[in-house]
């Protein structure tokens, strides 16, 4: 009887070891996919924050004419309503944090404007740049400045020379966005060719160059 119990216990132990080994193998295979999914989610959140800050900077400039200010000023952290030039309340407090969701955000102001905006006590800046880099050093980084074009890089910090991020590059609606973009580029190519035919001899070289640039851009997108 004792021998049978001992043999049964050995079998159960062996079965448990097999199950644990299988779980370990599954975990080893799924871990990289989980990390990639987590990095993708963090990058999407960082991109949304960069876009929100850029939009808030544009609204602030149009409303208060005081240039561009730090995201902390746009959020008006700790300052109650009503909104003023020094606390416009154009951002949420979470969007004005220096580090959030695995990303580090850095706002770099340019020179101050010559005249203060109405109701503002601290001058903004005539230019700015904003970077969002993964805290781990691995993943996609983003860059935007006063021109409003978001740039990205998968190999180190992004800057103004990095590729531009287009809305159709998001995972959802990618096929539809590419189709619309190709249609727009086709129209621009036709316009450039028409300008080459109807333009003056002086303008022809520049029109030709424009057509070549659009054609190459269309080829890259496709």
C-alpha cells in the first residue's frame, strides 16, 4: 500500500513538473510579444500627449498672442478658474507631467516675444520644441515644434529631420488613409504636370522639380 502511494506521489510530482515546464516555455514565447504590445500602447499614449500639447500651444498663441509657453502653464496646475493668460487651462494636469506612461517629455522654449500678450505677466517664446522619449531608451520617440508637424524615430531621439508622422500611420484605418493619401498625391501630380505644360519657360524648371518630388513621395508611400 505504501509503495502504491509513493509511486502515485512520484507520478503527480512528475506531472506538476511537466506542467510547470510547459508554462515556462509559453511564458518565454509570449513575453516578447507582451513587451512589444506594452511599448506600442505607451507610444500611442505619448503621441496623443504630444498632439494635445501642440494643439494647446496653437490655441494659446491664437487666444493670448503671448507666444508659446511651458505645458505646466497651459495646464494651470493648482490654479483655479477662471482661465487667464498665465493659467489658460488648455491642458489636463496629466498631460503636463514631465514623465508619464513610460515617456519623458521635454519642452524647450525659444526667444521671448517683444510684446507681452494681453493679461499675461510672463512672456512666452516665439518658437518651441517638444520631445517625447521612452524612459527605458527603447521604443519610438517623437518631436514637434511650432510648425505643428510631428516627427518620429525608432532609433534614438527624434528631431525636425526625422520622418513625419502621418495620421494614416496609426494601426486603425491604415488602408483607408493610404488610399486617400495616394489619391491626393495623384491629384497633385496631375496639377504639377499641367503647370509644366502651361507655365512659362522661366517657371518650367521649378514646376518639373515639384512634379519629380511629388512622384517620388507617392512612390515612397506606395
